[in-house]
C-alpha cells in the first residue's frame, strides 16, 4: 500500500530528476504522469499508483512548495472531471493508453457533447443519430451548451443508436474527434455578452467503432458516471471562510460605508451565514468521503451553491448604487475558461443565472433529492416504455 | 491557500464535523431509551399532567446512561466527555421533544459551575450532585437571554449573602433543586447557589407555548445564597454557559427538524389523493427536498459549533452565532411544513406535530433570536451596521 511517506519519496525523486527550474513545463507534466503522481488514485501506468484519493494532497503540497508547474485544471476541467473518470471506468486498455496522458497534461483539451436543443432536462430524449457503417459510426445532429468546443481535440458524445428502443436504452457513448470535417462549432452568445459556450453541428461525422465507450445501447449508464463526476467536481473544491462570491460582497460592504443601509445589512448577514453553512456542509461531505462514508449531501450542494450565487450577486448590484447601473463590457468574446467571481458585479449577477440551469436544473436536482435521497414516489411517467421514435416532440 | 492570505477571522482549519463511534453508541443508547419510554403519546399525556417533567425518564437518562455528567470532569463523578457528546444527546432529545431538563441542568447549570473555582467545596459539591443527576440545576436567567447578556442582573445580593429580586421565564425552574443565580452584589457581579426549597424562594409557573419545556418566574425575597464566584469570573462563567447553551441548542433544533422532515416524508408517501401518493407531486416533493438540504446544512453548522466549543477554539463565538442564526429558522420551517403537508391531521391535538412546532418556535427565541445572533456576528466578522 502506498502511504504518504512513500509518495513524498517518489515526489522528491521526480523533482530531483526533473528540476522545475530547468525543465520544460510539458516535459515535467509528462514525467509527473509517468511517475504515477498525476492522480494517485488512478491505476499504476495510467498516471496513478492505486493510492487513496486523499493522498493526492500530499503530492500537490510537495510540488507546490517546489514551484513545479501545474496542468491548469481550469482550462481542462471537462477532461479531468468528466471524460477521465468515464474512460477509466468504461474504456478499453487501448483507449486508456491513448487518451489519459495528453488529457491530464493538457496537450489535448476535451469537451462534452450531451445537451441538445430538444434534450435539456430530459437528456435521454436526445435526437443526434449514430448509424453503423462498416467499422465506423456516422453521426448527424446538433449539440448545444458546449464549453471549450472551439479549443477541444476530443469530445465525449452520446448519440442514439437505436430509435426503436425506449429512450434510455437506445443510446451509445463515443469519443468524437473534433477535427473531423463534419464538426462545425459556432459560438453561442449568452446574456453576459460573451460566448463561453458553443453550438456544435455534426454532419456525417465518422467515428471509428474503436472509439466507442461501453457497449452499444449502454450509453445512458456510461453517461451516469460522467454526470455523477460532474456533480462531485462542482462540490469538490475546498474553500476558506469568505471564499467565493460572499467574500466579494463582504469586501464591498467594508470598503463602501457610504452605501450601507439597514436593509442591506440584514440581508448581507443572512447571506453570510448561509454561505458559511454551505461551506461547512461541503467540508462535512469531504470529511465523509475521506473516511469512506459518502453521504447524500453531494446532490444538494449544487442547489445551495446556485441559490447563494444568485442572491449574493443580486445583493451586490443593489448595494453598489450608481455603479450597479453600469456594466464593464458587452463585447462578444470567447473566453477559455469561466471564473464565476471574475469581472464586475453586473457580470456576476448575469452569469449566476446559469448556475441553476447548467449541470442539472435546480428543479431536476430537487426531484433527484426527493426521489433518490428521501425515497418519495416518482411522478407518473408517460414516456417510460415507449420507443423513442414514437415519443411526442 | 497559504496562511498569509487567509482572512484574519478565518476559522480553525479542521473542525471535525462527523460523529465518532463513541458518539454514535451514545446516540443509540439515548434513542433506545426514548423510543421505549418517551413516544409521542407518552409525551402528550405527560405535558397535560401537572408534573413539571418526566422524573423517571430523567433518572434513566441522567443516571443510568450517565448523560447528566457528560460535561463534568471525572474527579467530580462526571464522564469527562464534552460538548460534542452532549450535542448528540440533545439531537435525540429534540427528535423526541422529550420533557427533561437536560439543556438547563446538564448544559447551562453545569457549564456555569465549570467556570467557577473547582477547589471551592461549594462548587465541587454542586458539580458532583448535578453530574450524578440526583440534583436538577437551573441557571436563573430568562430563557430568551442571548450570549453576551444580561448586562445587569435583576437580583441584588446583600452583604450577608441574601438575595432579593425576580427572574422571569426561567426554563425548568419548577423542576430544579438548585438555582444558580447571577446577582449584583455590593462589590459587583456575583454568582450564587440557592436551594429551590429554601425560605424566600418562590417559583410561579407560567403557561408556556412549548409544553415540553416548562417556564417559571423565580422570586427571591431575602433568600440565602451561597457564593460561587464574583466579579469578572462570575460574569464570564455565565457568558460561557450561555454561549455553550446556544451552541448546543442548535443540535436540539437539528433533532426537531429531522423528526419533522422524516414524519412529513413518511406521511406524504402513504397519503393518497387524486389517485396517487401526495408525495409524488412536485409541488410537495420539492418543498421536502429543500427542507432536506436545510437539515443536512444544519447538521454541519451544529457539529461545527459543538466541535468549536469542545476544543475551546477562539472561533467558538462565530461558530455558535452561525449555528443559531441558521438552525433556529430551519427547525421552525421544518415544523411549519410538517403541519401544512400533513393537512387536516396536522392541525389536530392528537397528532404530535404541534409539540414540535411549539418547541421549534420557542427554541427560536431561546438563548437569543436569529437576529440577535446575526448582530453578534456582524461585530465578530467585521461587517458593522451602517
């Protein structure tokens, strides 16, 4: 069993063989991956050492202290948080060897082709078709809300392979080459003025069957792994007190005494308490995971995060008075990543509106909590055993 | 995050927010006792009687399981445990709205004594008696008193140690054998022990909103007090007791909210209208899911307060204010929703939901309202009023 002392030894050996000061960034990241220190809970040979996930912090601390370069996780979040765990769980040995190393080093950016104009909360109703043609699949359809599509080398894609089956059973999961000539990426401008996301049009895109993840028709089950990891990734960051949006609001309050009112004071204190409790709830969840007693709190963290982000940013615009009437910049841009607390209050207010829609709407998450955590009876379903092709749309 | 960039008011980095195996074993013991001896029908019958608390239940809880002495050091016959364990007991008492003087005797009175001089025979004797559970104690302050108050005691102490004055709305005063009375003495604040049965002590029962936590006004007319502490020490130990009480009350509120949510889910999954269980309608299930998230969050806040108090963290005042400001309304909402989602049956005297609503609403006023705790927080985290 790999323990903390062993990881420190291995990290020291990596640093000795590849001193960060004199080593090329990419060379260092590749060497780190090959030393099993990229994600220690992954298997040996795939960037890990089969060590407990909690021990990653030991490696990260040693490397940070030595000034080693990182892999810029903000830029490759979809690859790290969603594609990688899915490839690890369902990929063939060949797929794991091919994809994981450049994914982790950031040499290859990944995006996610899941949502469609007609399949949002009801993702399983998706209409993008994949038709078998020899050793390939030919894919036609339209995807939407794809961040990083304009930067990505690869995409994780779900498409319908059998329209005669009920919607959840006729889906398969693929790795799509974003450089295929049938892939067209168009920016999708949001209410913030910028285009953080894209629409992706797929026309006769050829995907070799060797790039399928999981069995034909098992795509929905594979996608569950991706989506579960998405929620873990969202609730997974450890933040200090007054981290995130509440810290910005508190700093505003301290810096601008002339704008204070009693009403805003009461509301700020209530939000401060809610933000601190949300932080503690996330911390408790992490402690449960570390002790191997995962709790159901994870399903609720995103709900709390979305509500708080919206209320705090709304408070902030109101607090700022005349400055709240202005906006920093409406220029259409295509940012490489997203920073929810970046830019000015108006941007934060508008961007936070997406927090209760993206990655599962708050309404769907409340259903999940009610039915899977509390065990309440489901809504009657009219679409459950009907062939996808016969569903009304 | 490096140390240098953490804000000045950053908390201790690693509060333990989970339950230990020992704490879970303690919970099991308390829950088994309450399931057996304090089901809702029993509680309802008890509060309609003239008895101020369930003395037999208290004996089992305090003496047999030994919860009365959890906060008391072993040298005085206690368990030498701490606020984390006492918080678990309060969660269970909240779940059962059990009419026992645990918060008042084993938390408030014990903590007030712990801040006095342990070498003093008077203090040691009182601690030993309270730890054994054979004596019930009460800190004579209005139940609404927030940590940081009262600034001026309403009882005066004469130079000969006799006490005169009135303290209103003291919880479990009618059940108490020993009253711990903050008083203004000739040389400043002091804390006295007064036998409830002594001459010059009169307790006048009040009809409480929460029938499971009886209230009484206590009048002292030349009653003989035994001095426990004076000056800053007296003021500080009362302050510490109120802070500990408020922090652990959050765990009681968590227990109340947990019961209300579980009962609401159970009822709406079984109750059928319009040909389907009413809990299958999104209009209802979303409300229960929102309450669930609040209960999960209240647990983190309450554990954080109990842990900060247990470790003597300098962050304890912030942790307690956060826990109270958050958990009090969570318990009230859970109880109000319990009534509403039960429909007509929720409005009946027969169904126990009203006991939880009354406890939750009274708890909201107990040891400081959420608003008072937010005001305290404003000072503590440098978010001052306009």
